[in-house]
C-alpha cells in the first residue's frame, strides 16, 4: 500500500489531470449559473460543453505526457512549432470566426490584400474595396442583436450555410492604414479560397489556418536563431494571447514576428561575432522595412542593430555606415508609408490632443505616469491571458495570467548570456522599451482617448509582448535549474483554462 501511495503521489501527470478537472468543474459551474440567469438551463449547452472540454482535455494531457520526450528528441524550435500548431489549431475552432478583437475589420483588409490591393486606394469614402456581399452578410450575421465581433457558436452554424455569390458585390471600408504586408500569412489562405470559389466561411477559416502556420513557423525560426533563452522565448510565444491572435485575423502577428526575428539575429551575431552574411543584410533590410510600416510605435526596435559587435564588420567605419543606412531606411519607410496611406493626426479631437501634448508636455507626462501606475497590473496580465481577449468577452480567472507571469519569470532566469553586457548595452534596449511604450501610449491617447482625459484609454497588454522579449538582454546569469517540459506543461494547462473560459462565453 505504501509503494502504491508513493507512486500515486510522485506521478506528475496526476496533478495535471487534477488541474484540468478542477478547471472543467469551475467553468462548468460558471456556465450553469449564466444559463440559469438567462433562462437557458434546459438546453444542451452543458452537455456540449462537457464533451468539448473533455476531448480538448485529453489532447492537453497527451501533450503533457509526450512533452518530456519531445524536448529530448528534437530541438527547442521544433518542439515549439509542434506544440504551437496543436494548441493554435484548437483556438481556430474554439474562437468563433470574427469573435477575436477587431477581427472583422482585419478580415476585410486581408481580403483586399488577397485581391492584390497591397496599398489600399483612398477614395472620397476613405479606404474602400469591393467585396462579395456574401462575405459582408457573414460578418454582419445577427449584428442587429449584438456587436459584430460578439459571435457565438450558433452563429457559426449559420455562417457555414452562406453560399458564395461572387456576382453580387458591395463597397466596404477597410483599415487601409495598415500595409498589406501585415496580412500576408492570412491572405494566402483567403487567396486559395478565392481561387476555388469556396464558401465564405471556408475561405475565412483557411485564412486563419495559413495565418497560424506561417506565424508559428516564423517564430520557430526566431527561436532556432537565438543563442540563449530559448525556453523563455518558447514560454512567451506559447502564451494564450500570442497563440490565439496567431490563429485569427490580426495585424499584430507580423509585428511580433519581425521584432522577434530582429532580436534573434542581433543576438546570434552578438554571440558568434561572425561576419554578417549577404543574405542576412537582406533579411535585416526586410525586417526594418516591415517594422517601420507595420506599426510605427515599434520603430525604436531598429535600434537593436546597435548591439551587433564591430567584429561582425570589416572595420568600425563599415559598422557605423551599416547602422546609419538601416536607421535612415526605417525612418524613410515610416515617412513614406504615412504619406502613401495618408495617415494624419489632424482628424477630429486628434488635432486638439496633439496641440495640448506639445504645449503641455509636463501635463502629458503626468497623464502617462498616472495611466502606468493605474494599469500596470492589467498590462502584465493581459500580455498573457487577460480579459482583453476577444473584445473583453473572455475573462480568465486571475490564477491563469498570474501563473503565466510566474512561469515566464522562471524561464527567464533559467538560462544565461555568456557574453558580458556593458552598461551601454543594457541602456540601449531599456531606451527602446521606454520609447516604444511612450509611442504606443501616445498613439492611443491621440486616436482613442477623449480630449484632456486624465488617463489613456485603449492600451492593451498584448502590445508589449514584442518588447517583453527584449528582457533576455538584461539577464546574464542562470539562477534557476528547471526542465523545459515542466514549464511548458503549465503553459498547456493555462491555454486549456482559456479554452474553457472562451467556451463558457461563446456557448450562450
């Protein structure tokens, strides 16, 4: 009996099973209460919820069982790709089409890009494009009773039945301020659907699928290139926020990919001190261009190039010439895109807000400081699994984001940089983080906040995930010994908790 008890207590899989069962039980009761409040308790919602949660739970348990062998048999980036594709594939179906934040607007822009309109034409009506009416009908389904992003599973059943009628078209507005390159992963799947005249729902889901696959492969490439802190990158990039947005229509995926690849290549050359290859010059140029035109608040990330050691160039003069060229390339690309896309701050209250910031810099700094103090906890939790998922519809209990913060910190302290970091080498990334934070916050204050409001409205934690990855530049010593699969399994359980939170929301 004693031996049996020892085996039971020492079985780690048992604790994962218990955690999954506790999550299922908690969210089951949550769903039951919501059904009672809405008078829907007599339906099949609870039965379908249990079936779906148990099936997904079995998949998660299977992954926790094989994760240890997976990390031993394959390299970290391959393990990441396998796990991210599986848990991301579940998100594709757990989140109803168009239920993710601003997904309808990004879908319209993706369709426009798939048509070949990489730069959206500006008309008297703004940024517009022609699209089959059937796609608009799918997006607007049941929008008379709720916001178009507030889709439910019963909406999916209706969306799947909508037939493609390509001869019936309409003109719609798009988010033309985003360059078409931000959507190329999803545009590939949408283009396939367009070529084969598939139903609108299938075309859109293909866009989600190719978006997930391409995003995960590129992130895996970045992990492979990193000389250290691969586990930290893996844990951050397996977070529910990153994977769920990778499995939806969003402009943020390509920003994350470009920033992470820039960091990975800089870290690689900083570690190896090899001469920069000709192909990598091209890669740096592409990444610089994409970062500059995707979201200009991340333009300071180009400053990471300053960390490439002089040994990677023929001489010091060549290094500074390289830096000057690429910094100028980034600035010119950003200015070009602002003019091409006709991005202006002279719209509505934005003009007054800009004038107020210029004339009251100290007052604005107080607004920025107040917002930071008030919202720092929300920013931290929403980087991983906070309530901003799916337009605030999904609110995981605090234990999920807090647990993810803990495993992220542990993973950061479980590796080391063998290269000594000088004060200036830490000052540069710190400056990049602070400047990008100020630019992100200021953009939201100008475009999304009422004039002279005391706090900035609309800043989301997920905007800071690209900046979080720069944390590896500050940690040089290994302080914790831990096996990769142990933290990864916690990540898998956290994703499972978010699945359940989403299902309780989207079933009713």
